[in-house]
C-alpha cells in the first residue's frame, strides 16, 4: 500500500493512500488522527492476531468501522455517517468498503505513528 502524509493549513495531520485504498487515508485522518495511544493499541491487537491469540477484532470509530482477522482487514463507512450526506460522504458511500492485508495495515500504522510523533 502506498501512502503520503502531510499537514493541512491548521497543522492537522492528514493521510492520502493509493487510489484503491484511499479510505484508509481518510480513516487515519478522521478517526485516528494524532491518537498515538489508539495506534499503539491497534498495533498490539495486530500482533495478537498474528500470533493467533485473537481470532478477529472490530474497531468502531466516529466515521469508519474496521474489521481485522489474522490475514485481512476490511474498512467500512459507518451508517451513521451517511446523514447528512456531504460530497465527501457520497464518495465514501460509493466505495462502501476497502480491504488490505493485516501486514499492510501494520506498516501503515507504524509509519503514521512515526509521522505524528
């Protein structure tokens, strides 16, 4: 997964991910932001999944719902985010969900944590 991190005009960290995984950038920017504690908890959860200490995991954020298993990750837009629809919500709704490998998410979170700290 390719990604790029930057700061907006207000100094808020933002993430952009490759076209077929762009929702992960929105998830980092909106639901995770600069919450290093949450990132570390997710990285710990990923490790537990890789060691088969967990079978699956769900993270429900303000905007997105993340589903993890030992191999795959699925990111979905929360239904509550659909009202009121903004242009950005409509774009998310059209895509509905994206996925990636668990290791890809691990690398993305590690890079994001490095960026925001």
